[in-house]
C-alpha cells in the first residue's frame, strides 16, 4: 500500500468521525430547542391555568388553555418535550428558572419578571433582556 493510499484511508476515517460528531451535535441541538419550546408552552399554560383558577383569567382564558394544550400535544408528538431521559415527561430545569421563547401558538410569552416578548427571556428577578444565559 502506497503512502497516498494510507493518506486517503486516514482522510476517509477522519471525515466519517467528523460526520458522526456533527450528527450527534445536531441531535443534541434539536433536543435543546424542543425543550425550550416545551418549557415556554408549559410556563404559559401554567400561568393561564393559575389566572383562570384564581379568578383573574380573561374572557378567552379557556380557549387559550385549549390552544396551549394542543400546541404541547403537537410538540410532544413531533419532537418530544426535550427530555432525553424519558420521552413524554416534563423535566424542570434544576434551577427552577423559567426561560421564554417564541410560542408556537403565536402568542407572546412573558418572562418571570413580567417582561413580555423577545426570545432573550428573563435573566432573573429584576433583570431583563439579554440574549445570553443567566
């Protein structure tokens, strides 16, 4: 086997390893995005149910809750809820923080400090904006 054949064989092996790593990275990214979407939907659903149960709901609260449940069901069926341990179970973040993202229902989301909209989410009590992690 000549030197060029060895170089080609090693190049092929490296290319395969790189493709495998890229595939794994894409799977992890997809899971993280699915978890973010599901977390935002769960947070919005919880806020809507809480408002409804405490008498602070709007006239369209029940319809909004139904839309959010439908969106969560579609998310779970299409991409899962982002929980890699057990598909179908909703896992909270260890810190208990609520991150916001664009809602698949087209409704604006609200951060834990009351700020609305945006994909940056809340960075903690009394802080707003920012696109980086808290």
